[in-house]
C-alpha cells in the first residue's frame, strides 16, 4: 500500500510529485530513456519491461490545480473541498455579519458612555466572551436549548431530502442560529473592544466638536460622523478574522456536526488523510491572503483620505 501510494519514496520525491505531478518525474516524452526534467533517481520508466515507457500518472500537481486524491474517500481533494465549502461560507459569513451588527454599535455606545454602567458591563462581557472556549460554550448551549428545552436541533445543517441535499435555504434556518451565536461570540468581543478604543480617539477630534457646535443630535454625531472613522480598525481586523474563521470552523463544525470544511479537516486529520489536510491548509492560506487584500480595499472605501495612486 505504501508503495502504491508513493509514501515510501524519499521526501524530496514526494514533494516534487505533489508540487509538479507524476508526469514531470516519470514520463519519457522524447523516448530517450531519461525522464523529462532529468529526475532519473526515480523507479525505471519502463516498469513492466516491455520497452515502452509508462504513461503519466494521474497526479498533475498542485501547480496545475490537482491536489491529489483522498486516501479514505477515494475522491479528488478539490471535489471534497468544493462540496463542503458552501456550508463553511454560510456559517462564517453569518458569524461575521452578526458580530458586526452587535459589536460595532456596542463599541460605539461603550465609548460614548465611558465610565458608566453600560460601558462597564459591555467591557466585562467582552472579556468573558473572549475568554470562554467556544467549544465549551457550544456544548452548554446545546445542552440548554437542544436537550433541556428541545427548541433547536442538536446538530447538522438541515434534514436532507431523498437526494441527500437540503431542499431549500429555509430548511437550514433552525440549524444556523446556535453555531452562528457561538462562532460570533469571540468576534463580538473583538469588534467591541477595537471600536470602543477607536471611537474614544475619534470623539476628541476637531470635526466632532464642530459637528456638536452646529447643533447636530448626539445620535447623528456618534453614528454618522464618529462611527465611520472608528470603523477603520475593522478593516485591519478583516484579514486575521478570515484566518480565525478557517481555524474556528474546525471546532464549531465538529461540535455542531456542521458538514463544512472545518469538520472534514478534523476527520481527515484523525484518519491521517494527508492529501485532504494539505489541500485545505493551502486553501485556507489563500483565503487569508484574500482577506488582507480586502482589508486594503476597505481602507479606501471607509477612509476618504486614502486614494489608490
């Protein structure tokens, strides 16, 4: 089995095969008896002794979009990733939206009411949400709302139809709130703290005092003028948050049996399905790079002082 999968080859050979594919290492295109690319250190090209070079392997390498095949599922890694990606995107986007809707106003109000009851309570809650492990919070909420009160399902994404797919987006509504709340708890704490600190700095600026002198209402001053400039740290956080979405999805999806990329990463690691794990790590790295790119784009949208030259 090890020889069939190629995992008994030297490390450098496995790496080159994974990167560039089998045909770069084994295929004799011009019939001179030497593998193209001069990688003669592999097994002979004419493996069956019939005088004809063996055809290229099925692995074309990640440089050409082939991330290999799963040892367990016997499917291409790309197919497994794309099949589970929608569930992870659904959960991650929902968690980020909920954290923005809750965390940003809480951070602004906490800065406006600095030193008062709301500020003190929100800061304590932010510390608690940031410190509590999300897997522990997930099990507690599942026990309370799923077992004691029996008002939410204990896991999964939906009840599939006869074809094994969710019949509609509405069928997932009762499954989505609980993992979204657990996923968003840490993001809410992060957003509220950063927005509070940024808003405190903005409220001392000259244009805020000018807006107050013009007779604008406190709501208009705080949410129309101060909040937009206080949102700049949110753009900075977008890259790390996307990274946390990939990492947190492993725990959240495992706790709630959510059929996403995180859960398949966990099960593949347990089963030592290395092609799937390596492929998903590469996709997560690309997602992190895109997150930082979106951060730069949001800088231009949020801050009118920044322009692309």
